[in-house]
């Protein structure tokens, strides 16, 4: 069933969405998990929302989650922005937060519409415009909206976390014909199916979801050659990312963003290096292996997560990503039961699997960012510079 969109009063919208989501999931979700899937709007405790006609006198930050995610993935970053004195708001994209089957019929234009409605809602609550913080698909949607807003829109800046501007695997284009043929060959409706044990992220991927991501990325054009964003950009990317094309994201920042934009480039195979200027943009290389010897590299799902404070995805948290062992049930079971300090964490790549084998440690996909504190501080400083 379609869920309510982000229109009208935000509190009323969330109340209607809570009721609809509870009904759509058959009332099976515990109250705290249901609440964590919902969009949120937070203001700093000291914020005076009545000083300027009931609006916050400053910037707002809109947080847009990724494909197969829900607003929970953005909560750690949202907390840092709120603590920095900013109003924050998240969005639940259509097809998300229910079950993976909800993505079988969604269109990327539905996601665009939800983001625009959220932009309008937050922009009406603040006086100085908004910054979009997008993760993966959320970054691609933000780029699309910034390009569409022209010279006088409310978006003042972009924070792009593991931006999904192009998929890592070119075969994603095949997801579109697969989705079209699913009526005749039902198994083509899914790229992969898993147990979907994660409360906050789909583990199964619908062909249509991948197809809509592909269509959106094609709409954005060549990462190195296309219309430039006329707002400052802060980008955080892992060179080891196995989901999005990290090099395409880097090309986009160096060629299609405004002078002064900044990139944090997490590269496990390179030593850390101070910022350098490339095409008038700041590029700083960071190495997770120099920060934590349990971490081989930063995975796609790790960057927006606070490893120390996130009870679900953080180090030693409730969820452990072991889907790469789906054909080896004994190894997956051993991983789920192992001491977290005895594992190696990284991307589910050949290089990281080989490193894990050489070290005699099982590999889990990293679900948290060991550099989260420094990254979040850099992001809040970036926003502060836009005021």
C-alpha cells in the first residue's frame, strides 16, 4: 500500500505515516523499531522558533537516506548537526521502511517528488535556506534537485556521503529489462533475495529498485562532463566502496562542483595525506588501516554510522553483516557468534577477503565508520561556513 507523502504539517504527516506503516507491516514491528524507521524533525534545545515569524533563524539540514535504507541510517549525522545548533529533518523515500516488495513498483520520480516536498517543508521552517545531506541514492536525488532549482532555490550546499552517482557494476543496466520481464519470469523480479533480518535496511534487492537507480544516474549525466552544481559540496567517499563507483564520485567533485568544494577520500591502500588542491577543490586522503587495525577499509554501508554510539550497526552492535557467506551457512553462523574483536571488517571485495585470510580472521562487512567523529566535525564546520 502507498504510504503518506511529506506534505502539510510535519507532525501530522509522521502520525499518519506511523499508522500506515504499522498497518502495512501487520502490526508486527516493536514500537521502537517502527519509530526508528519514521522520518524525524529535530531542533536544538536552545532554538527560538518564534523569533522570525515562527521560523528558525538559520540553516536547516535535510537528510536523505539511501536505496534499501530508511531514516535510521541518517540519525547519527542528524544528531551531530542538531548539536551544532541546526534544525534537521529526514525523509522516508517511497518504497522504503516497509518490506523489500514495496520497491517492485516504485519510480525514481516518486523519490524526487518526496525529496522536493521535504525541501519545501524544511525551507518554510528556516530563514537562511537548507543544506542537503544525502547518503548513496540520497546524494543522487540531492544532485538532481540542485540542478533543477536554478539560481534562486533554497538549497545552499550539499553533503554527499558515498554518493550514488554511478553504480560500481555496469551490469546494473540489465536490471531494467529484467524488471520488465518479471511478469513472465517471476524470479527476474529480484537481483538477490536474503532473509531480511535487518530491521532498518532491506537485504533483498528488487530489479526495479536497481533499474530506477540506474535511470536516475543516467539522468544526472557524465560525472566528469555535465552541468555544474552552483553550491559548495562536501563529499566523503571510500575508494573501497563495492556498491557505487567511487572514481565517478571523485570525478564529479573535481569537475562538476563549485571551487572550494571538499573531498574526504578514504583509501586503505594509501597513507594518510594532508589536504591538497586539485582543480581548486580540496582533496584529503585518509586511511582507516592507520586508525584501526581491525578495519581493512570503509565499506559502502559504513560511512554515515557512528561506531561508538550506534546500538544497531556500531562496533559490537546488534547487527552483523555476513551476507557474503550466504552459500556457506556454517561460516555465516560462526561469524554471527564470534568475538567482534577477533574479526576483520571491510568491504566484501576480493582484496579484503584475501587480507582476512592472510591474517587468519573472518571478514565482516564494516557497518560503522571508525573516523566518524572527525568526519562529522568536518561536515558541521562546512555547514558553519555557509552561514
